[in-house]
C-alpha cells in the first residue's frame, strides 16, 4: 500500500481515502466466473475486481465504484425496508424495468445518491423467490455509469444463478432468529444451539467498528464470528451473532446510532438468549471484538440484575479513551507503512484539530479540515509516493478524500466513540472478564490498552480478571509478522492456534457443558 492510501487512517479497519475511478473504465471489461458459497450464488464478475467480503466487489477498495451480489432469506419488502435508509430514501422507488433471465426475474431500479460534491448513481435489481430475495447493486460516479451499466450490471444479472448446496452434517442446530432492541428496532441474526441436552451456557457476539453483518467478515473469506460461533457451539455453548442495526436484515439506522445504542443492542441479545428454550439464563455473556469491546465495557458497568450478563470477553477491546486510541493507531499504522516523520506529524496534528470539531458534530467543518489536510499533505510526498496522480488531480483527490471521510465517519457512533473512556466502566464491572490482545496489533495496541483494562478491573474489586496477550496475533487474531493492515488478506484466513482453545478453556472452567460426540 503506497503512502497515498495512508494519509487518512481512522478507527475503522481500513484507510478511507478515495482514489480516482478513471483507470477502471479504460478499454473493455472482461467478466470471469465466480461462486459465493455463503450466499449460494454463482455467475460472473469483472476480472480484477477485488472481493471485499459480504458479497462486495470493487476495482479498488478506495473507489466509490462497488458491486454487491447477495441473497437474503426474506421477502422483497423486507429487503427494501433495510435498503431504503442506506440509499437516503423513505419510500421505495418505482421500478424502471424488468429483466427475465434463465434463473431469476429481476425488478430494476435506479437511484442517484449525492456524496458531498460527488453524485453516485446506483443500479439496483431485486429478484424474489419462495426461499430468498436476490440482490444485485452497482454504484459508481455518474461519469462512468453508462459503460458499467452495459458492460457489468446487465451481464451480471443475466449470469447470476442460485446454487443448491448439501447442508453440512453439523453437530448443532442453526436457526435464523429475530429479537427486539430496547427502542423497538428488529435485529436479525443466527443462533447456533448444541444438540446436547441443555440448558446451555450462551454468548452473544458484538461486532467492531463500522457497519457489519453477523459474520464480521472484515477480510474476504474470513468470517471471524462464524468461525468463533462454530468452535464454541461444538464446545457446548449456544452462540448468537446478529447483523448490526441498519445492516444486513436488521432494522434501524446505523448512521444515527451511538456506541451506547450498540451496547443496548448487546443487552437485548442477552435478554433474547436468556428467554430462549434450552439456554441457561444464569450463564449468558457477551463477546465484543474491537469496538465491540467498548460495548462490553458499557454493559459491564450496568447492574448485573438489569443486564443479565454473567461474563464478558473482550477481543482487542480498548482500554483508553477514543482520542488516545486513535492517535496511537494512526502513528503505528503510518510508521509501520514507511510514512515519513513529516507525514506522521501532519496526520497527528490533523487528528488533534479534528477532535473538538467531531465533538461538536460539525461535519461540514470536518469535511473542510479533511480536504485541507490531504491537499497540504500532497506537498510532503515524494513524486513516487503519489500513486501516479498528477498535480492537476490534487484538488479532485483531496475533495474525494474529504467526501469519503464524511461518508464513512460523519456519524454519531464515531463522535461518541471519540468521547468515550472505558476505564470508569471497567472499574464498575464485577462479572468475570477475559480480555485478549494481539501482540502485533496496530489498531488496538496491547501495550497501550491491556494494562489499563486490568488496572481498572482489579482496582474496582473484580476478583475474576484474565488478561492475555497472544504475541504473534494481529487485530483479527491471525498469526502475523508485522500486524500491518496490508498483511491481513495475505495471511491464512484462520485464527492463531492459541485463540479458540483459550476461549473454550476459560469458558468451560466457569460454565461446564455437555459436549456431543461427533
């Protein structure tokens, strides 16, 4: 990853700068076969487009151009209910046409979505069957729309085909479930329940930064929550993983939710599990990854007789306030990527200038500060570090970067995260806590966060605290060398061998289970 991609690294798991999309439109677009076993679909996608996970593909992860191909086990009306807020709409648009293929009958829609100074055109197609609704979406800056509509969207629709897979002989049940948040929002997820006699201990999984589906597939092909759920359920624990509000099949609006709202959703997940047949209501806890560890600390400070939470696991959970965390994260990522000291100093000053603006929710001022910072940082880069962009493209690039920041971070969750210090809440947490960190994590550094969590818990009187640093683990708990973001998708799509046994051993020591024989 060249330096241009590192100028604006913020707390979610990827850099947010947007590269110009012009390069993707040169020449014809070649389509190649693909298969997605998660959504049980196959067809064609553009050659060279990167899989971003969760059925998303892009010519460049930092480009506004995106292709989404998914299937949801629900009705077309329910899919629209979820999609409309993401498109900035309150009512469903009128269909602009239909397309019947050998496999599916599509309804076609077009929507224009302004993002700052950029107009994004969205092609949307929905096909409802008795078992699922199939979704195809292409978004792109409008100057490139005609080519991508003709050469990508229509051929993709013609080629998209549902596949039928034989169900794996799992030693546990898998159930699609819906439960209600405190404010009435419907949250949808997957419950895996051991086939052994109950009642079973149970755990609700809470995702990290940014809108995520229940599997928390940050790296394509590495659904970390699906893997955790499979392991723990085989070990005798019921596990609930659910789509964030406003994401996947869950209702609500992600953009207006605070970290306190997401913590409340975790409490609602616990309440659902405690009332589910076959689950021990006195042995239900939460596991939060990254920002999900923030939700865990918020939950831990609440009276246990109100939340019903019997234990907490935090994977790479912050132990310091959001501003301190973000400053250190940016420094580690930039320095590890070879950025100059001048770039690092500029970025850290940008963040210090940004914090009071973020606290005021002045997103216009934040967009302008982002633009000016990126524009100025251009002068600090060597010509070979500018990603092939010319001086004439500097203004456009900076504006796109500012618009990308606003699209990704001008939301309540980010403002509340920056203002939050977890230490006082950890100090009020009395239930058993396991906090696990990666020794080479550059997003939530173990050296910065492990000791403060342990100190807050023990000074508050918690008598069951376990803090573990897995020396070779990165932020996703892969076995890693540097921990750099660029390394994530180059590593094996699996956890370091120590993680899952650590979770199982810690849990079963406190909540004995009956394990099925496979």
